[in-house]
C-alpha cells in the first residue's frame, strides 16, 4: 500500500491526491466490497466504499489547501511491464507495449500477482481476524453492547480508539465488524471501525511522518477521525430511516451459494493461505529472536535509521518500513 | 477444549460465508493489475487542487492494496 502511494507522489501526484489515495485504497477495494456483501448487508456494502471515498476526498482537499502549488513537476508514470518486467516501457510505442504478451499470459500473471502478492500479504491477517471474530461471537454476551454502548457518539469514539492503532486490512476487519454487529454494536459504530482500522496503524503513521511531514500527518489523522464518526452517525440514521436492522441482515448473502460451493471455495482459500501464513509466523518468531539480540547491542538506533527519510529525497521508498499493505 | 472448538466453529462459519467472495475479489484484483494503464492514472493526478484529489480518492476505492 504505502509503496504504491509513495510512487504516486514521485510520479508527480499532488500531496492531496497522494493523501486521498493513501486513505481510500486501504479502506476499500473490490475484495473487501465482495466480502462485505457476503458478511453484512447491502447498506453496508454501499456505505463502506462511499465513506472511504468521502473521507479520502476531505483529507486530500484539506491537505491541498495547505500545500498546493501550481506548476509542479509533470508526472512520469512507471510503465514497466506488469507481466514479467521484460521492458520498462520508456521509448516503447504504447500499442506495441500493450501487445508484448498474449491475453492468457497477462491473465495468468494477474492471477499469480493476486494470489501470491495480494493475498500473501493479507492471508495471515485475515485468519487472525476470523479467529478474533469467532472469539467475539463466543465470548461476548448477546446484549452487552446493545444495553451499554451499542450506538451513538460514545460507541463511535470507542471504535475509533480501537481502530486507529490497530493494524488490519479492509478484508480482515470485515468478519470482526460482522461479529460486533451481531452482538448489538450499531452499524454506524462498526463502520467507524471499518474505516479507521485499515486506514491507520502505528507503522504507517511513522512512515507518513517521515514522507509527508508532521502537519500532513495531523491533517490525515484528524480527517479520518472526524469523517468516520460523522459517517458512522449518518449510517445509523440511514438504518433508522429505512427501518431495517443490520443485525437481521448480517450473514444473509451467504445463502446465495450452495454449501458445496462454499466448501470448495473455503478449501481453496485455505490452500492459498497456508504458505504465506506459515512464512509470516516464522518471520515473527525470527524477528522476536533477532530483536532480542539486537536490543543488547544497538537498541533502537537501527530501526530509526531504517525509517528516517533521506535528506533531499524524502519520498524515496524505504522497504524496511513500507511493508504495510 | 469445548471453548476452543466453539470459537473455531464460529470462525469456520465466517470463512464459509466469505470464501467465494474472497476468490472473486482476488480474480478482479489480478485483472486490474495487468489491464489498467499506469500512464493514464499518473496523468490525471498531477494537477488540480480538487480534481486530482477527487480522481485519486475515486481510483483508491476499487484498488485492493
């Protein structure tokens, strides 16, 4: 996620456009929209991408009001062939460039990218989210939220407090939000979690501070907080006006597919998840070991050096910190 | 033990609900990757106080990253 945004900025996108992309991309995607349809109801399926767009637009405009300058450097897009990087696309006729590979080759490369790169990053978090959602469903008493803080401003602020530091992607946060709704959290409060959860986390905040600066980071956070709470209140209002309850609708879309198809798909999802999940777990264990060793000698200086922006080129990608989805 | 089985049961239920859609989302994401033209995306985001933000926000909504 962050590498894509950083490269946009490098290609000449305005600061506001970079911010907007940085918010709407993690908050929403075709995959999370599809999963929302499966686990929640039509209203949420529309509300999520719409809210992501509004939040991103507000934050980006706020950013540009401070930083926009006319006549900035023109954009130089990265045209490298997405199939196998056979050609960097510079000085290559666009029509030619498009026809370097056959349709089936492109198709295969796209699917490979989705399964290994996209889902590879997501899978461990998605299963973590699934387990957490299962835990919520079993542990939390039916009426806890509905009686104490199911809706209104306090519930939204609580979701904000949980969602902002949490590192979770849009797809993985969906089952958690569905479980919360089933336990009586208002759909608006769940939306606050769905917006704030993916858009912000401790790691991306550090990178933002380094690449966009302090003021931009404050604008970024404030826009997300204010917009998601307002949008959460609005969504609760929509449910009230329509007279429908999110609780009743959750899980309904699942009936669309016969149970056999669901099982086949589930086995396939587990199948493509085993490798990345094992790798992730292994890297966590290894990291713990190496951090313990490093802290004896270097303390935190190594980590800081990795994150510090280069002088004169503040937007150069920093692989060690930009692994966030 | 019974508790763990219960949690896993709920998780399995959620996975069954979501799995078909996850696969669908991944297929579409993969197609985006190879068939979208980065040239035209970059051209639209470089100028305009509002229009660049509008377009960037709109592009970000379907892009799965």
